[in-house]
C-alpha cells in the first residue's frame, strides 16, 4: 500500500489520506478483510500527527469502508460495490438509444464496439523501457509495471541503456537513477518512479524485540542504504541492525550466522534460501511503486505521439520532464 501527502496541496492532509484509501479500496488494491497498518505506524510512515490518521480511520469506518475490531486492528470492510456498473450503465443505455435512433441494431452495435476496441488496441503505442541497475530489482519492478500498465515495459539494465536507447520511446526508472538516466538519454522523456516499502513490513520490523539481531541483506549497497533510511524514517531504531550485500561473501556469511531475523526482498531471499540458518526468522522486505508515479507514467503513455521525423515522440501536451510522484516535504526513498 503506497500513500503520500502533499503539505502544499489544496486539500487538508486528512482528506488526502482518506481519498487515497478510498481509491485503493475501489481499485481492489486494498481488498475486503485486509488489515490496515496501526495508526502509529501509518502516522510515522507519512510523518503526520497520529490524531490525523485516527480521524481518517474513524471517518472511513463511519462511511462503511473500514471496520475496527478491538484488539485485532482496522480492516477493509466486506462491502460489495456496484459503483462501476452504476456509472457505466446509463452510458450504455444512451449508446443503445442513439444506435437505435440511427437504425443500428444491437448485433451490429456489438460488432462495431468490438471492432473499435480492437482498433484502439492496435493503435501505435510507445515502446516503454524500465531501467534498473541490478537484475533482481529490474525483474521485480518490471513485473509490477507489467501488471499495471497497458503497454508492457521493456526491462533494461542501466549498463545496457546506451545500446538500447534507439529502441525506446519513453523511459521510466526509480528515483535513485532518474538523473543518471537523463544524462545518458538527453533526448528521451524520462519518468522517475518512487518505490516505497510495504507498510506491513515496517510494522513487523517495529514489533521485533529490541535486542533481536537483524540482518538486512540487499543486492546492492544502494538497496541497503535505501532500506535503512526507510526503517529510520518511521522512527524505528534498531541498534543490532547488521547489513550486507550479495557480493560481500565474507560479511554476508557472518551476518547470516549471527542473525535472529533476516530482512531482504523476495528475490534476494530466493537466492539466500539455502544459506539462512534454521533459527532465523525470515521477513520479506517488499517495495511497491508509488501509485501516483505509475499513474503519471500511464498519462505520458496515453499522451505520447510519434514524431513526424522518426519513431521517438513526445507527450502531446508538454515537453517538460517531471519527477513523478514526489510528495512535498518528506517521502520514503526507493528500493
């Protein structure tokens, strides 16, 4: 679950959080019965007052979107919504009426709609590349984008980017690499995506015993720094936090041997599975791409038009590069 607040935005912070939670519920990103983070954890994650989050939860509970169970927490309510059908139904009725007025029967209208949908699906679309510096993060985030975009992204390692540049129209990458990618591709539009840790992971880390020896393992040093900042940003202090990367063989073996808890991304855990001691608890430190940033990338894809002088184009309404999804004030860093 990725949330963000903009302290310079037109809406009060409580309304921003409530609107985003409602949107996640409507979109199915938060499913019925799913547990939300405790007030303390979400407030720390967003750097807002706890009373603000408590007010949001209470408002959504009154609206029937959430339900709180004493001693267990706050959950998404099991409410079946027909809002999408209620919205599109009148439009379908109007289309049927308009077609009948022009002498078009239901069967012919059906064929026209199917044909039009196929035509839109075949429309010229940009070739979107997603860039990361290591294969683990590249595969992990590319799968997230493929599930959320109408144009499947082409995974590209940062080291391969100069060779792949001519095959790409739009380029996306995490905020850690956005400036470097823009230097390498000065004539491409580059969209920066913010990767944020799952709140459920931070909640688990916050509840670990204070004397637990925690091994944080990442594919790269950049990943270690990012996840350390994520942990510290929500007020979690772990005096016994040990770090290592997959390339640091000696150090990795030492921290795994001493660890009570092993904290790593799902992909890294796959590679470590045979080396983690049986006594150690395993916690998957997953990250998700910010919804606002992915939404902006979708907007750029929709607005993209081929250049009359070649394949690579620009979004139709602006040539300005933008850093996608970065909230004003404070934000968790990427994965």
